[in-house]
C-alpha cells in the first residue's frame, strides 16, 4: 500500500489537477478488477486517493492534516502511517460510496411521491371541441387518521435511538468509514412506538379519489394531460407526485384524422364529376358548400380551410379534406344507356 495519496496515484505533491486526472485514468484502466483480477484493494486505493486529490477542499485539508507520526489507522507501510484522526472519513469518501452527507440531506428532505398515469376514453367529438371528464384514481395517500405520521392519534414519532435521528449508521473498515441506512428506522431518523390503527404505522393508505379533468380541444389519441401534485403522497413531508391523464379517443364514423386535418369521403355522381357542380360537405362546424371542378377524378382531395381539428393549445385549426368518390350506377335505364353510348362515341 502507498505511503501517501500522491504516491497512490504516482504523482508529486505539486501535481496539477490535469496531471492527477491523467494519472488516475491511466491507473484505473490498469488495475480495474474486470481487467486485472485480484486488484480490488489497489483499485479501491486509487479510487480513494483520486476522490480526495481531485477535490480542492479535500486536498487542502489532506495537505494540512496528513502527518507521518506513526499513529495507526491510515495509509502506511513499514511502520510509517498517516494520521486521519481529524478527518470526517464519511465526508471524504461519501461521494465514492454514495453515502454520507448527501444521503442524510435526502432523508431529511424526504422523498417525492410517485407519479401516476390513468387513461380516459373520450368520444371523437369531445376531442375536437374539448370537454370536462370526471375520473376515479386509486392512489397511495397520507393516512386520514394519523395524517401521514404513522403514529396513533395523540402520539407522535420519536427520534430513533439507534442512529440518533440521522437515519444512518457508520461502520469502520480500516481507512474507510462506510455509512448505511439505519436498520431500525430504515433511514427515516424516527420510529413509531404506538402505530396508527388505520395504517398500522406506515402513514399511508390506498384510497380512490375522483378528479375533474379539463380536456382541451384538439387532443389526439395518446395526449398526456398533467395534473401537478395530484399523484401519490410524498414521504417525510415531501411534495406529492403528478397525475398524468392519457386520452384515448374513440374513432369517428365520418372522419379520418391526419394530424389536425380531417379527411371525409364525398360521394358524387359521375356526371357531376364530369361537368362540375356544388355539393354539400359535412364539417365539425356544420355542412359547407364545395365546388367540384369539371373533370374531377376519383380520389381527388379538395381542401376546405380552417374547418378541421383545433390546434392544441394554439390558435387556428386544421383543414377538412374532401376525398371525391365517383359513383357509378350499377343499373341504367334505356335513356341513360343511349346518352352514355352517345358520350362514348363522342369521346372516341
């Protein structure tokens, strides 16, 4: 084992941050246990040294407090050791092991509640015009008896005697002081001596709530509507999650939706397609007159501007596209046959 953190990385005490980083990257590739089995201890040594020397504040404290006084408990070889008695090792190596101050701070803040997704089916017309719908949502909420504390009415949680309210306990492993969630309070920092009879000390219960949701005009199948703070309750006084309502739009019997445009089939007699005329076309806002140009072919799309789907959360609307479907009669009378034969002769 190296005598100092600098020796662990193979750099001088005056090494620049770039030199420290370069040395660390080279060593990590060499001593990583996946590439070099049996090098776990050396790998930890390199990681620990870099964690201190790459942080200006930690490096400054190390340079100021590290000594070669022979006291046990640090890096050492041949009876020469470094004294870390004035260090908070949980603070120095907390970042390396994802523990320490950051974890305690997170526990003190609590944990945000989970987001929840629900689906709601709406008619095609409501997707175009907008609507209000009421939906039931099953959620995990704060217990209505203890208001989320988990303690029986008239009592309150008490500070955990195992961790003294910190939510973590430390175990020493040589140089490293590792911290983990307190096994008694599970990281909460408090325990419930008299559990709530409703939630049995969990502070939470599942209940069904009903929300009225405003569905804006222009939603499509799969649109997500966010209701902030309407999800599951948070832990330790943290904020609740959000509720996402996903719209499932029923298909239309008349229209085919393409983005914010609506396609509608418009049947016209073959004579109208040939000679041209005005026909009535249905739109969400009511029927409109559309001019069919002479010589219109089957399947042609004619546009009616601004009569389609409203743009979601914006002004304006898409268009209605009239798809011409030329009708050919299956049976014709004598006079119609004569006229068609004359038309055929004229065309030839």
